[in-house]
């Protein structure tokens, strides 16, 4: 009799522990959903040339990183904010084509970008760039390079969501089984 009470108490404690584990495992899942879910569908969006707009703008400020160039522009486009980026292979292409010599405050550039930033931070991607009619990043190559970046990000997002979803699912199933077992024991009394 005494061992039965200890077993029931142990089951209750394990159920509480598993319930806490479920709650704790939800935080990374929610994190991945919030930060990586926008990556899902980005390849389809950025693959459609109709989603891009070409316009002239002047450089306000810029910074060159290891694999990106961040640029703040002044422009007249109402559906764009001011922050843009050139990423990955497009950054390499822009540097090869002499963008560092062109980056100066008030330089007038023609850029092509999409008005959504899906999973790529708070800056719009530049997929084409020209200065005085000279192509620094051609649209076809720039779009292809950027879609490649989004494809990698989309695949990574799907992996994270599947992994964390599986972990949470396993905890939920085990918790339901534990609670069901406790309820059955309670009914037997």
C-alpha cells in the first residue's frame, strides 16, 4: 500500500516535470516560428520579377561588411523605407565591379529591390544596381543570387521548425499519456 502511494506520487511528479518540459520546449519553437517563418515562401516571392521596382536614389550612408553592404538611401518611393543591403554573391559582384569607388554620400544610383523584406532583416535587398548607366549588378544575375540566399534560409527555417515541432510533439504525446494514466489510476480508487 505504501509503495502504491509512492508510485502515484512519483507519477504525479513526473507528469509535472514533463508539463514543465513542454512549456520550456515551446519557447524555442515559438522563437523559430517568429524569426524564421517569414523565410518560408520567400523564394517564391523573390523569384517573381513583378515584385521588384527600379528607382533612382542618393546615398546617405553605407557600411561594408564581410559579406554584405548596408546602404541608407534618400528616395521618393513611398512603399520603401531607407535601409537596403547587398548580400552574398551580389556583394562580391558589386565589389568586383568597383562599387567601393562609387560609394560616396549623395552619389545617384539606380537600384532594383522588392518592397518586402521576408526573413532578411529590416533592410530591402538590392538585386540590381547601376551608376550612370553602368551595371554594377545586373538584374538577372542579382535576382538569381538573392533567390539562392533565400533558398538556403528557407530550407534552414523548415529544418528548425520540423525539429522543434517534433520535440514539442513528443513531449505533448508523452504528457497526454502520463495524464491519462494518472486519471485512470484515480478512477480505479
